[in-house]
C-alpha cells in the first residue's frame, strides 16, 4: 500500500488486511483528514487477534511505514482515542 497512490487512505490498508484474511470487525483506523480538512500527517490502523494487536502507522510525518505488535489495551481495543467507523 505504501508505494501506491492510496498510501494515505485508511480504508485501503483495512481492505488490504481483509484481503489477506484478517477480520474487519477486529480493526480500527484513524481519520484520513484533520478536523480542518487537511490530509492527516499520519494515520494509524490496527487489527486485534487474541490478546495482541498488529498496529501500523503511515504518513508524511512517519517517513517509512511503522508496525508493531503490542498487547490489547485494558479497554479491549488496540488504538487510543477516536477512530472512524469501518462500515464499508
């Protein structure tokens, strides 16, 4: 995804993860745009499986894509803060 024209699209990363077999219902993704309508400097996406989360961050502010596997948060989610509904 990073080398494609859709590298700033949270949906594109979610769709790519679904295509490789991950469950969309276990995912979170942040907004592609800031509250004032500018492209986000970075977006985060995650997928939970069991007690672990695969978390990715991409965007101009991160340089190269960053990924990490981390434990699920106490709230049962992978990302802190507001995320957008994955309803497509």
